[in-house]
């Protein structure tokens, strides 16, 4: 959030929190997918975040993480599209 909407972050209210028991029950959306299907976020934490958030005060580190996540998603989508195209060609 600091990287994209810093005015929405109340860093003084950051509370370190472990995830609630519901978090371990998370299933993958697709076999071999890097994406995870989460349920209702309120099942996983009380404050809206979990982890050592009081240490997460570096917007640049968050920006770098987000850029890496976007690259990973783009790579996954390109690979998925290539597989779909290949499957269609095999069935012609």
C-alpha cells in the first residue's frame, strides 16, 4: 500500500499479527498455478494484514515486490496462452 496509496496507510496503527487458523486452508485455482484462491479475508486476520507489518515501512521495497509479482503474473499468462494455443493446434 505504501507503494501505491501511501495516504491510505496508517503506519502508526500497524500491528504485527499471526494469521488465523483459516489461512492454512487455501487451495490452488489451477493445477501447477502460482495463484492461490483465498476465501473471505476476515477468516485470515483481524486487522486486515498479517505478518510483521510494523517492519514494512519501505515503499520502494513494496514497489519492487509488486513489479516482480506483475512480471510473474505476466509470464504465467504468456505460458498459459502458449499452452492453450498448442493444445488447439494439436486438436486440429
